[in-house]
């Protein structure tokens, strides 16, 4: 069925409108999950700590991950504050917490306590190693959570140490995005059955799941144990980055034969015997050296003029600042600004649906309103 895009007056509401989520303040993946839910219409209420929750943040009110939240600051070591959270939970569809295992229970806010107040609650738990297992209580960061599942070992050049892929894989992919998927899945089940679910989301588990494609390549004889010698890790000449004459970089992703053929034609290499067997790993090193030599002869802008519209899986490698003025990003409106903070537009997009315009978070901005909503007056206010 081909659905026509509706007029502005007929736009559907954001898909998570009407969903209320309580988020206990943390850093990294749990806030990213809260951002994903808020970006698509959920009302996310962030319970912040006195003095802030991120020791590395100089100004949390410029933290893009915290956008579009309601906010109240509570000292969760105080029983009165825990009661405020519990009353908010009674009005909510879900709760997100990113403490180490056992911390929420010690505070009196574990699944048993909160789900006794709201049996249909989605209780979403975000940890590095999971709620169980010999490492469950151990500290770590993204680099650790991708190190025991083959992920980190596969990233980086041959003969060099593995390269941390920022903190995109465990924190945001295997963590926050996986938790958002689990939350929406559990929410659908809870609305059908009236019974809540507890989500045990481990960043290590999530990163392992994201390696499924690499396991497929391994089972098909297309992945070697050595880093930097494989199809998608920079080992192949047709999937990697090259430096241009001006020091800028380009990315080539011509994995399929038809794309590689177009690239070779444009470079004048269609009849070069070196490139006759695209998938012969024994030729890859020589192919890469030849391509590197060619790409280094002219500036990036000239390669873009030659290759951008050849449909050969070519792109420029841009910095964050350069991305803001790139033609495709401008046409899509991929970035926006609020309060002086430039940030990515919410993703994914829903056709024929109102989009949420992100707004930067303000600490404790909704305190009195939230207390009134749960029937508490200023006398019960606990900071």
C-alpha cells in the first residue's frame, strides 16, 4: 500500500506520546535511552542528584543526552525522596535506572518495591556486565564492555593495538539503544497483559549481539582472527579510508563488484590486472598501496567531484564541524540548535508524523509542578 504523506494539519502525533518514564540520573547509556524515548514523544522525568550526576560534566545543562526532560532533584538517601519517586512511579509506564546491581534495592527502589506500587511497570535496568555473573559488581566503561566479546579485538590496523571506537558500541549501541528497544518491547507486552517486565540490559551483552554479523562472516570463511586483514575492518582495499593531497580523508565502501567496478573505471584501473580478483586477500595489500598512491595525488574536493555521483560507495570523511554544512545534511535538516547547543535531530523519522523539537534540559525546572501532580505540597519538598 502506498500511503500519501498527509498535510500538516493531518499529521499523526509522536508515537510515544502519552508514555511517562521516570529516569534515575546516571551517565552514558541510560540517559541516551531516555533521550531516545523523549525524542519520540515520551514524557521523561529525570530524577537528578544534588550537585549533579556526571562528575565529568562542567555544565549538565549543555548535555545533549539530557534534552527534552522534565526535571526534579532529590537526595535518594532520604526516605522522603524515595517516597516521591514511588508516587511518580505510580503514575508512570516505566522506570530507567543505571546503578550497579543491588544499589537500587539498598535505596528501597528495587523492582519489588516499585512494581508493588505499579504492577504494570517496565523496570529497565542498565549495567555494564549485567545483573548476574562474576563481573556484575565490577566497574567498567565502554572499552571494557567490548573487550570480552571479540568486538574490541577486531577494531584497528594490523600489527597495532586495538582502537577504541569512541564509546559508541557499548554505551550507545549495545547499551542505550538496546535498552530503548527493550523498553518499547516490554511496554507493548505490559499494555496487552497488564503485567510489567524487568529488563536486565547489559552493555557487554548488547555489544556481543551487535557482533552477530561478524560471526556470520566467520562461519562463512570470510573473517580471519588477525585484526586488519578482513572484509570490513580496513583489511580490504575496497572498504577503508584514504588520505588525499590536502591531508583530508575519504571513505570507500565498494564491497559489491558492481560498485568496485565503477570505482576502478573512474580511476582508470578497469583493465589493471592487479584488480582483476577483487576478493583475493593475497592481493589486497598491493591493491591498497596502489589506491593510496592514486588518492594522494589530488585534494579531497576533486575526488568528490569525480566520485560522489558515480554510485560507487564514496564519501568524504568529515569532522563534526564540517558535517553541519554538508549539502545532504543541510537538505535533510540533520542538525538543529537549542539554547546555543548544536545537536543531531531525533532519529529515526516517522513519515506523516509530528516530530519532537528537542529542548535543552534545565535542572529542577519542574519540581513544584511534579510535586503537585502527585498530591504533595511544598511542606513535603525534600532536596
